[in-house]
C-alpha cells in the first residue's frame, strides 16, 4: 500500500506520542526554599530533650 | 504537565499542583519539588541507642531531625502525626543543610540522624545534610524503611556511616496490606547498604498475629544470616496499638523472648529487645567468650568495656563503629 501524506503524518504522530504525552521523569527533585506550612524559629529547649517520636 | 518521581518503587505520576504518595514531592508547574527541604518539623538530641543503634558510638547524643512525609503508610505507624501529615498542617523550622553541622557541634553531638519519619522521602535534604555533616567530620545515621530505588540509594550511601533499617516482615503480602509497599526493594536496600560499607542494624516490630509466628521469625533470621552476616545486630521491638491498628494487643513479653531465642538459634550474634524493660535485653555480649562488654539500662550506657573494637577478655572483634 502506498504511503499517503495522511498516513505518514499519522505514523509520525504515533511514533512521537509516547514522548510527547509521557510525564517527565525525576529522580531528584529541585530544592524548594519555600515551605508550604507555618514556619517558626528553632526551639533550643526542645532540641535539648529527646523526641517523643520513635527512632 | 505530569511528572513522574523515580525516587522510590512507587514511581508516582504526579499532576500539576499535586504531590506523590509521600505528600512532600510536589509537581510545581511541571517540575518535581521537594517542598520540605531545609524545614525540619522535629530537631532533638537523642541518645544514639534510641534509634536504635547499639553498635554505633554508644553512650553519645545524636542530633536527630525529620521533616514531615513518608512513602509508606503503615497502619501501625508510631510517628503518624508527622509521617502521614501534609506539610501545610505541621509547623517547621528553617534549618538549611549547611547549618546542620554547627548545630550538632553546639549541642555536643558527633553524629546526625535523619529519622522519625522517612528520610528517603525527603531525600534531597537528607543527602545534602549528610554531605555537609561529612565535610565537618561528623557521622551520619539514617533510620529508614529502606524503600527507594537503587540509584538514589547508591548516591546517598556514600555519605552514610550507619543505618537502622526496618524490616517489617518477611512477607510481601504484609508489606502490601499493612504498609502499602513491597518487600523486595527493602531487602535490596539492606544488602546495598552493607555492600556500600554502611554499618547496618536491623529492626523488626513484632505484631501479634501478623508477623510473630515461629516461621516468620525464623525466615527473618535466616535471611539476615545469609545476606547480611550473623554479626548484624537485630532489634526486636514491641508493638503498641495505635494509629489505624488499634484492634491488636501490645506484643506479649514472651513473644519477644521467643523471637530473641529463635534469632539466636539461627546464629545471629547480637539480638536486642526494644520497647520493653528486660534486664539483659539491651546488653552487648562478646560472641566468643560471652563476656558482658556493653551494659545498658534503657537507653543509658552503664559501662562500655569494648577496647579498640575488641572484647577486653578474649580480643574478639565486636563489629560496629565504636570510636
């Protein structure tokens, strides 16, 4: 079967679709400098005491 | 545009404005961002024995920090208020990695622990903290579930001195049902850490009816002996009902004693019992002559007779990082 222009464009699109649609992959994230929650100062009194958390 | 995070085996595909399962790796305008970077919600000086690390600078304090976030969702999580919470709801302090070494020194610590939640989920902060601490001749410890892909772990382990890795069970089904994860990557992380020269201690939280059969405990001990070596310390920890697992009772003391006996019978030299007062549960004995070499009460070291990493009586090397 002859390759028409229509078929050619379709094939090119099918070939590139995974690259265009696929999400960009990241192993390491960029370091965001803005924390989305409330931020306060370090509390020296708290630091001196062992945490209530396990580990 | 969606992004895919390749830090851990979950490989979350994240839509703009959304986060991965860990809640802290966010797609901001098509870029994956670590939003808790440099903002720990917990900073404390703990005894290193609390991690637990028993063969790592015993009797010393360790600067311990965490941001919110975890890529596992264990129904029995002890620290769920920070591990399973959104950063928007938790107050944090500003502590960029470059300031960690000075803070550790200020509080008399010779090591830094990345702990409490999941340091692999806040990977970039852990990595940069480890690099800065190493530059300042401090030691680094991670306390982790070990659920990450090999390339980021390989990079991180270059800067890590000690790790306590939690093997939650030797059953993939347990990991899927209780933690929302899988077993194999965790075991791979343990082996990788050991092969990278990291001092590894292992923890197993023993939960009644879920992972406390003789077969479960034997499988764990056998895997450790075959893959990590029988000189790898194993900490059995007592379960307490909390978070989404309040239907089970706390682990009976007898169960922990049985776990310890099984592990010893399989050949593990150093087996400890945590979250439970046992007169001899926390002491370290020489594997050759059985002399008491480190005596502990709770997290306190009463005496440490290990000399240059050896038993003072017979000279047998006791594996660990002692000075």
